[in-house]
C-alpha cells in the first residue's frame, strides 16, 4: 500500500493531470475504483482507520494539532479509551478523545502476527519516507541502514508533543522549517505509531516500523536503491505479507512546494511530486521476485503460509483508485 494525498479525483485522473506515469503506465495495468472515499477529512483520522478500522474522534479529526500557528501537535492517549457500549452496532470501536489508542486495539499488523506467528518478522512492515533523517526531530532508534526505527514522540503519563507537522529542509517556504537537514517525515502519515499495541513493544516496533530508504538516479537514467524496501523486495523470502509505504510530505503530494526535493530532484510538490515518486519507486516493486512470481495480489497463500503482499496506493482526499496490478487512490 502506497499512500498519496490531497488531490481531487478529477484532477488526478483528468485529461490535464500532471500525473502522466500514474495515468499512462499504471492505470492501464489495473482498475480505477470509482467513488472510493476517505473516512475523515484530514490525514490522521484516515490513516488510523486504514490500518485499524477505528473511527475518527474530535482530536484525530484535527490531525492532533494543538496550535494552528505553529502546527505543533499532541501525542496523547485516547481517553477514556473504553469499548463503545453498543458493540453490536459498533464492534471493536473505542470511545474517547485523543490520538494514541490503548493496547487492546489491534491493527492489521497485529492481526497478521496473530494469524501467522511463525513468520512474525515478515508478516508486515511499515516503510516511512525520511523517518529519522533528523533524529532530534523524529526520535526513534538508529537504524543501521540510515534514519531511525520506531520513531514517535515520547510520552509522559500518556501525553506527548508532536513537532513533525512541518517539513524541514533547505528549500523551506511558509510554515516549513529552514534547515540544512532535509526531513519531510510526518508522524501523522505513519499510522502504526498511534497504537500502544505496536509502540509498547519496542522490539516489534523496531522490526516493523522502519525507514523507506533512498533512490538515487544517475544522469543516464539508472536508479540505485538502498534501504529496507529495496533489501526486502530483493528476495521472495523477505518480502512482507503486508507492505505499507508512506512517502514523505513532498513525495506523497501533500506539500505544494517541497522543503527538500522530490524524487525527480525538483521542488514542486503535489501531483508532480507524487507521480515522480511512483515513476521512481514502482519499477523496483514491479521487478521484484514477489511481483514477478505472482505473490503480490495472488489469491492463494505463499509457500511461507503468509498472505500475499498487497500492492495498493491511496490518496487521502476524495478518493478513487488505480493499481499495478491494483493501486487504490483514496
């Protein structure tokens, strides 16, 4: 699953769309799912719903932002965090206000771990663009391949502060942060960190919530990949059963102008950046042993007794979908 953002379906798939790779290459390989809508109206509520089925609350519906001026955010527990009394009508739903759900609330990752306990290390993985580029900003545990794993705000008595809502980099404009370090990672686009069932188990979280990696394109057009996604896709045995890819704030199309650069080396965000990301990274997926052997979107379990790897891309706004073989844009 590749999450992209903030563009109307008519703009994304219309005749004048700048997303030429999405429309010209990927769309013919799959299906365009019509009338596919988001659960909420911002990022956090939609991302949380994607991986857990939890409905928005007033805090997640505001991206957990506490200051409109600085865009500082909270990382506070959902309280009271108890099951809704009408479980027949709202099964599994937890009531309360806040962003971080109690340990009783499972994600798709936890469900996969429970269903396939013999292959926990490769049941699922969350690949976050730019996570840990600026350790002081993002937190987390240093990853030997670069960046940090398990990055999220530190909580004290169930409360924390999120300072990742503004991208930082040398090309920063507006509310973005001018910095020699390029870090366009945002907690609000990394849904697994909003669950105590994930972050309370540091070893599990360090295994499953990792940086995406990097792609470097030479003058001749060849691209060299490094990092976890490239390493994991290089072998069928290391390809996760569920792969969640969240590009940075530039590459996912969220920011109109990039604080750093997009995948093509420019500073234009929006659909231009999102399409450049797909043009750069999708060939890595399409050439992978898992894709070429049919283990991505296969209808039968793999030989490792795990579900096949889904390949899906979503756009959080008024949603429609496409794929290669099936990319959903919501």
